[in-house]
C-alpha cells in the first residue's frame, strides 16, 4: 500500500509540473526537398567544364500557442547542403561512409508574439528584408522589435532592427560606436482587389561603411575609424486585380551620406589616398512592373525591372539598392537557386545591381501539370564597374537573351516534382574590356522533388 501511495504521489507531482506545458497547443509545418542541377558553362568560355550536383534541405517550423493571443514561433533547417561535398565544414560532407552530422542544424527564427488591446507586439529573431512584392526581397533573420495595429483597412507597423552590435564586443580596442541599426515604419492598405503599401527606413551604420572602416583599421590598427553612414529609403508597392488582369509593381529610392567629419588626421590622410576628401553622397533607385492576363487556365504577361548602376567616374556609390536575392526572374541570370558568378572578364551575381530586364512569359495549368515559359532580354545600366577607367570600360551593355522553360507535376497534394531548362545567349558585356575575348553560351538543367507539410 505504501509503494502504491508513493507511486501515486510521484505521478501527481509529475502531472502538476507538466500540466501547464500540456495546455500549450503546438503546431508544426515544414518541407523537405531534394534538387539536382547541371550547370553547363557558367564561366562562359569555350571548353570550360560543367558542374552537376544534388542538394537537399529539411525545414521545420513550430508554433507554441501558449494562450489566446500569446505564442512563440521557431524554425530550423537541418541536413542542408550538397550531397557528398568534400569541402571542410560543409554540412553533408561524406565521412567514414556516412553523412557528417555535426553543425547541420541552423535555427532561423525564435520570437514571441502577443496581442494587446492596442495591437500586436513581436520580439526576437525573425524574418526581415521581405516587403511588398518579391522584387527587392533578400530574406534574412535578424533581431527585431515590432508593433502592428490596424485602423480600418490600413495596417500600420513600426519596428527596429539590430543588424550589428560591435560596441566593446570581441575587439581589442573597445569601440564606443560600431553599430548598425534600422528604424522603420510601414502602412499597408488592403481590400479584396487592391493592396498598396509604403515603407520608410532610416538606417544608421557605423560598423563597416562600404568597407572603409575595415580598410582604415587594417592600415592603422591602433586607430578607431569614425566613419558613419545614414540613409533614408522609401519603398512603395501595389497589387491590383481587375477581372482577368493582374498588375503589381514596386519601387525603391535611397538617399544618404557617408560622414567622415569625425575622422582624425591619420584617417583623413588614408581616405585621401582613395580620393575621399569629404562626406560622400550615396543613392540608389529600383523599379519593377508586371502584368499578367488570365485566359481560362492559361495566362500571358510581361515584366520590366530596372536597377540603377554605379558610375565609377563619380565618388558617390549610386547602386546601394539591388533586385534582391529572392527575386528570381530567370533560371540563369540574377538567380540564387543555382548560384554561379557568370563570366570571367565581366561578371554578374545572384541579384541585379546594374541594369534592366524586359521579359514576356506564358503558362498554363492542366489538372496536376503546370508549365511556364519566358523570354528575357537583359542590359546593364552602366557599362563600367567600380575602379574602372575610360580605358577599361566594358565594350557592351548587353548581358544577353535567355529562354526558360519550367514544368511541375503534383504527385500528391503535398508532393510536387518540378523541372526547368534555361539557355542564355551570352551578350558582349561578358567580354569585358577586350574585343578579342571569346565567350560562349550556357544552359542550365534543374529538377526538384519537394514535400510540404
């Protein structure tokens, strides 16, 4: 009898501790994908080698609904990497016949949300740099304090971001001010057919202003660089549906200053060596428009995007905005799905920070099959790059013409297989400054199996 009472007491004690946890409603969502790529010729040179590989990623999001109006959200990725990658530190490097398992879990999000009578508060590390349309987005996960409320059809939000905190941390000199912070306000108007928003950003960066701080510190380690950049950004967007016609667009303007007035004499001398003799103006401009018209289960459309380039003949950086890593208008050009640095003499990266795109596209859906094709022409805004002179400017602004074909098949409601083919007729931009440089076209093959739950 005594043993029975002890067991009952122990069970009651365990229940008393776990009852609050058991009351929490936990929900999960996520995905698992396996992808394969054949990258024919990213160097755009005759006879260059191709690259072929597989990668995978498991993603799990969890929401702990502690009480009505109170929840904690987390998300992590695991086993994310290239199959058999032998580079040290990679997540899926084969070791002793098995995948490497250490350092293969990465948490992206962990934040609390609570609703009050005046609005919703969020605090923690959460998704950032996503706004409006996909154009300009480059999702990252940063520390954030946010407040959101609604007035009629308008949603209002203010939040602050801590991008970098360097004050007195992990450095020998104990900097007094080497932070990077953003302060933002946004308003979004939404009805059934029209959504429109405006985002204002004030950014203050004293951490590593366009590399000047690191350059000064490396040259004169005993000094504490006093370079500061402040910038204002306005970004409006809209999405509208008029019957079978869908329109969307987004723009961004950046205007700012790099202040070197607090630099000491030695730092000013160093800056003068690279032509910096006073404060530097910074700017950026980008714009995107897309139209799509539905014809039954099919559609046709077109888009145009422009991102201001940087004129190397001026001291001011003029391309402080780009098209964003998350905006993938094509399979090869300006796409981070299969990241390659196109070209050798002239290169382009995973987003566009100098140029324009003109694209027409069409697609259809038949039962479980979806098909989309597009033809795109891309040109540079400036035909030179930072540090270039009149003698070393690019010969052409032509990035090239790209044709893409994509198809997907829904095997289950939550399981999809997709494949894509892209071909780039490379433009003379990739010849760089020499007309004698030889370039060649390239193509990309990709396929993906993804389950979403």
